C-alpha cells in the first residue's frame, strides 16, 4: 500500500509567518520516515510530497497578486493541485514500491523561495 503526506516546501526553508505549521510539518516528516522503516517488510510506502506554491485558496490569502507572483517563480507559473494528483496517480498506477521514506520536492525549483 501507499501512504502519502502533502506537506510543504517550507520544510526545507521555513517561512517565518508559519511557525506552528513549520513545526507540525517537520514532525510529520519524522513520523513518516520512522513508519517507512517500521513497515518496510509489509511493503507499505510512505511518501511525503513537499509542494511549493500551488494555486489554492490558501495561496491566494498569502499572496497579494497571484499573476505577478507566478512570474517571479523559476518556472513562471503556479501548479494546480491536479498536477500533484497526477504525480501520485503515476506512482500508484505504475506500482512503484521502492520509493519510501522520502520527501519529493514538488516545487518547480522554488525550494528556497519565501512567500
């Protein structure tokens, strides 16, 4: 089976505006790493996805001008939640099992960008 966690690229570069959120995300990553080792023999994969800016209502609350913000990002656009869904689907549908206890930066090269 698979267990996916959607956290944030802020685990790499914590946002000073999101102190509690940063702490919880890092705690969950630690739990995921531990569970991946504990349940490896049962072939359960634990995969943390650390998205950068994703076009959500929450991002719209954090950013004044979405279009201008998107232009500042390395890839020049903000991904949709559907893009993460397609990534998760590809792992599950292709039965990729050896990927476990990892964090995938899903951020369009934005890991060091602070909102």
